[in-house]
């Protein structure tokens, strides 16, 4: 297929581009490099099946020219602000980068007759709901601008699927970890440890407990959902097995960095920042029914991700 990946130079987007090219698709990657990095896709740029365009999907002329040139059969829309904490400093950030980018992409798809969409969503749309969160669970009460903007964007994809016959697959991501990340708990711990090897600040009380999924396993989930979903509008959850506490992650990081004597200092409270959800758990039975299975326990995924990040020159 001729495929557009928005946010394709980002953490998850670049891994997806790798796999799509390997599958034999012709891939256009557009990224404004707000969080994405050129080095993430540098190894693909000599491949004739891959094209990188530095541009902003909020720039309509750029997007229009891109769609006219690519004649896409499908769009994988991952362009977003994925740094939840950053959205607290600018109430419009997630509106622009998550919700309005989605509207611009959907409108370009409508104008050019592109009928297949993958949309990257998030557990943050549920807020602090408890229990194993099912795809049809409600009410949806996000507590971050990030979660609210993704929930709104999901609504737009539903409307376009209904009114313009755009076949849509939504995958709500868990906490995704691995090399090429630019933020998140592992990245933050390694950054802090580099600045002060003797003490590691841990936001909250360390008891925040979440499922973590290695990025390669997430890409597997994306492609299983993409290839096997048979409904006009499908929503899936992906997650690692069980969960891991922030304290455990801190201990794994200091051990892997060769600093077992580093003192952990907890800032206190049950969460790291406003909008942080201390605990959540996904029901992933719908995606498992299509044949996807997480390959790693959450804590094993954390250990593997730390190894990969360090090996790739953090």
C-alpha cells in the first residue's frame, strides 16, 4: 500500500515505519520534529520505499500537497503531543497537537478519498476509572488535557467513519517503553541519574502501578488490529501482562546503570503530577481474540526497555 504515517519520526511512529517498510509498503513519513527526531528514521532514508517530509499536519497547504503527491490508500495517524505533563503548562497544546491535527488529517482524507485510518489513542481517556477497562467501558472522564483531546479526537474519527465511510481502527495505548523515547518514566530516571548519580528523585510515593508494553510488542498489536479488524469502526486495547510500580522501575534503572547505591528520594503523594493516573488496568481480550498476545510481563518489558535504551546510547 501507499501509506502515510503522521508523527513518523517519533518514538512509536519510527518503529511503525520500520515495520511497514519491512512488510513491503511504500511509506511517507511526515513529522514537524516537535518530539520526533530525524535520527529515528535516518536508517530508512536511503530506502526507495520510504520518504520523509519535515512538515506540520496543521499546515493545510503542506498536507494538501502531501496527499496529492502520495495518493495514499491508508493513513496511520500518530502525530500528537504525547507528553501529558507538558500539556499542563499550555491548555491549548493538546487541543492543537492532538485534536486539531486529527481533524486536519480526516479532512484531507475526505478530500482525497482515502478510506482507511489507524488512530493512536490512550488509556488517559478513562481518567481514574477502576477495574479492567474494557473498550466499551464508561463513563469517560479524563483528568488531563491529553486524555480530553484524545477522547475528542476519537469522536471525530467516529463521525468521519459514519459520514464518509472511512474504515477506522483505534488502538488505545498503555504506557509504551523502549529505545527512541523522548520522555516517560524510564527516560526521566536516566536523565536525572546522569545529572546526579547519588540521588534519584521519584515523583509521587513510588506506588503508582501501571502495565508497561515494549514498543516492538505494541507495533505487533497495531498491525494485528489493522490486518484483522473486520468492522467499519473498531476499538482495541493493548497492554503488557500485569503491572509494575514506579519504585520497581527506579530500582531497575539504577541497577542497570551500575549505580545500586543511588538513594531514591520520593516527593510524596499518590501521583507524579496533575493529570497523572496512579493506576489502571486494561481488558485486552478483544485484541487477543484476533491472535495478539503480549510477549513480556510488564516488569520484564521494563528491564528489556532499559537495556535497549542504554545500548542505543542514551
